[in-house]
């Protein structure tokens, strides 16, 4: 394997873009983060798209300047990616049917010519793919990656393949698990979604709503929980109940052997994982019980998955040309 061949990988998820130049063996030859501009509805998220294009082009130039050959580009973004049209809808980026793939293709073609393929994928699915190929889900054929972040989405490995559903699969965070008066309005427009109680953002928001006290994210809620704070205990209880429902549903439908929980909250370790295991164990009857573990690749998972997908594409294109 030529060590001077690289892919450009960018994960646009979160407030900072995670970027890398990654060799075929997975070695990250260069890594950096860049701020994601604040999305503005007035320009349809154009500033975010421009920053993404600029980042991809500059990383490619850096690779070339250092003597590497760019074999492919992998970009992963939040939201719903229409795989057929290469368009993205992402509320927090102000993108509505935004032609991200076409814009990337134009920018990459101008910088490198026609021969560099581009993969555009979902950030959570890419993170799950990285965990599957080189992380907590390695060696499984049926598994799930479930990061609890600003929102909740699942990356589903079914019979050895990452399921994308033409770009629409894995939205477990937008299944209704809270019913009646307790259901809160979700950003998606539905009431009582898993995300409204169990995302990291929701746990922090719900703690503040109960106590009037601002917290530094869900991590602080977990610390308060460990310290015996009753409001933190209630917020966690609600999150846990919905998460257990979601994991039991997923287990019943898809029979994973392992579930990797991701997001900053996994820093809470067994405080988070042990009640989930016990809750799921108590609810299963005939189903195969999954191991519930912490994801291991952390914030880099999406970028590493983007790189892996880009290398897969480069390899497939090579096969085709033979
Ligand atoms: Zn929702």
C-alpha cells in the first residue's frame, strides 16, 4: 500500500468540523478541527456550505503539497441525506434540499480533476461504520451504534452491512416513547420522541427546567446524579425509561448482539451503562440479549467513518476499472 495515498475526510457534525487526511491502513496523517460557521436561515445555510467546500479543497491542497495523492473525499453531515439526489435537509444547518454532493463535486473537480470520487454520508452512520470496522462493534454482524448527542440517531449494522435506507434509516430518536401529558414537542414536529428526554441536550434542558439551574450539559447532570441530586435522578429516570424502551424495540426487531452507546455522556461509564443493561435485561423474554458497551472512537468516529467510506469507494472504483 502506497503510504502517500490519502483520502480527505470531513465530519461537519457539531460546532467544529473534524477533518483528517487518512491513509489506506487507517493511519491519520493529519488531523485538525475548524469552526462550523453559525447557520443563517437568510442565506439558506450558504456560509456553512462554503466553509465545508473551502475545507475540503484546502485539505486536498495540503495533501498534494506534502506529496500525497488524494484518492477520494469522504464528507459526513447531520440531517437527512437523499442518497439518490445528493441533497441534504438539516434543520440546524438551515439546509433544505441543499445540493451538497453537486457542490462538492464541482469544488473537488476544480481542485483535482475528474478522477477523485466523493462519498457524502450521514454523520452518525459514518460514526457507526467506524465503530464497526475498527471500534466497539468490530467483529459483529448485527449491532447498533447509538450516540446520545444534541439529537439521537442510530447506525444500524444488519447482517454485516450498514443500513442506510436510501439515506432515511436509523431515526430511532424520532420514535415516540413518551405518551400523554408528559410528551414534549420535538424539533421534528412530533410529540414525545425519544430525543425529547434522552438526548444529552434534552437531559440538560430538562434539568434546568426543573431546577432553574443552568448546567454544563448532560455530563453535569450525570455528575449530579452520582452525587445524589434528586432532580438529576428524575431527569435520568425519564431518559433511562425511554432508552430502555428504544433498545428493547430495536433488539426485538433487529436482534443485535452488541449495542455501543456513544456521545459525551459515555464518559459517565457504568453510571450510564449498568442501568441500561439491567433495564433491557429485565424486559427481554425470548429475545437474544445484546451486550451494551461504550463506543470507543469518541469525537473522531464520524471523521474516521468518512475516511473508511471514501477508501471503500476508491477501492470499488478501482475494481470497476479493471
Ligand atoms: Zn422527533
